[in-house]
């Protein structure tokens, strides 16, 4: 992970992962679901805004507030498609 600070705020937050890393697979599946399905994309936007308002100074709490939703979207996709590989 790389964070580029600008004053007391983060200008950029980048994650680098090996191609076969399980977390990478989860993040790619989640991204694809947001691209393909407007309902989870709208719900994710709503949740991120709520989390940002509730946790303006606590990045870990902000992330935790969204994590269960990410997991549910990925599990739903896995159930529909069966553990297909992601490249």
C-alpha cells in the first residue's frame, strides 16, 4: 500500500498486489459487479457517503463500515457464477 499525503489529508491511496492474491480477486469481483449492476453501485455510493460523514477522521472505521457490503456483493457473485478465475 502506498499513501501520498498532502498536508494532513491523503491525496492518493494505492494498493499493489500479486496477481494470485485472494484479496485482489475479491476487489476485482467487487469492481466488476459495480460496473455491471446499477443497484449495488448506488448502494455502495450511499454507504460510502454515510461512512465518510460518520467517520471523517477515522480511515479504519470508514473502511470497516463498507467492508460487510463488499463481502456480500462478492459472495453473491460467487454463488451465481461459481468460483470463476479472474485475470
